[in-house]
C-alpha cells in the first residue's frame, strides 16, 4: 500500500506487544494510522511502542494501554483510549489469544480448558461488544479477528484451542451479518505456522515442524509480517 493510506485511522491492536500483533501495529503505523497496542505486560508494551516508533518514524502515532481482554471494564477502557488517541476508531485487530496444555481431552483440566476459551472467545466477544459503538460513530470500519488453521483442521491434543478458534470464526460471521448495515466489516485471519516467539519452542528438526513444511505448498513457514500485510489490507477501505 502507498504510505499514509490509513491517515486518520484510529486502530486498536490487542496482544500488540509481540509477534503478529506487534507486526500488525508496525504496518498500520507505517501507513499512517494512529495505533493503540494493548496487553497485560507493561514492560513489553513499552518496549514495543519504542521499537515501532523507531522503525516507522511514527512518533505520536503509537501508544500502549494495559488491558486484559477477559476483563470487560479493561476492554471498555482500552476502546475509549484508542478512540481518543485516534480521534475516532476505524479498526480493531483482536489478536490477543493463545493455547494451553497439550493433552487429549480425557486428560484436560477444566480450569485450563476454560482459561483458553475465555482468552480467545470471550476476549474477542468483548472487543466486538465495546468497539461497535465507536466504529459506528466513525461512519463504519473494520474488525479483524485472529483465528488459526487449527480452527478448521485437526490439531491433536490442542485441547480448547481448536474449539476456541472455531468459535471466533462463528462470531465473526455472525457479527458481519449483524453490523454490515452499519458499514462495519468483520473478517477473521487463519495463520498457519508463523515464526513468532511462542513457536520457537518447536524444534526445527522435529516431526511436527517437518509436517508443517510438508503440508505447506510454498514449503516454508510464515512470518508475522506476512500476516500483518493481510491485516493491513483488511483494515483499509481497499478490502470493502
């Protein structure tokens, strides 16, 4: 995209301190958006803000906000902060999420299973709930949910994660129908194996890693920037 295509866009990116979220925020700032990144770890967010400002030259276009997406009051406050910072809210990237204990279902603990569902499904729902009024007030906008190939392809022993990502996709489809008349677009992205910090735990000489390579037509793994390019397109009016 041409620089400054997103000038005047206020965007919130949850889970924006690392990995895919940080790459999305970087791409959005580079193209003119005023971006608020949020997460639960202040030190990580502060470092991400500084690094994004440095690589994009976007001083004054990036801020961070502490927020646990499973806590409704905190999500509500983060949306308000992002709207103030961006002089309105035109986009949300609901990227915060994650997996849990790897075990077959008969060995899954209720506490861990519920935690993963809350982080992914409840967190995304709260972001939808509290962003819609701001997006409508801005004349419409774009909401991007972060799913996974695990939402539609079998991932053995991943517990609640596949169910959670499938749940996100179901919500996104319904929200697209519910809020389309308000000119708010909803899409979900399904990353595969992306080279983020969390995926460093998969040995590159393992059968698991080889299976991803063998089942990917390009014969390689993705980067956070690959996902960010798609998210940037979906946030922009070009994706209408």
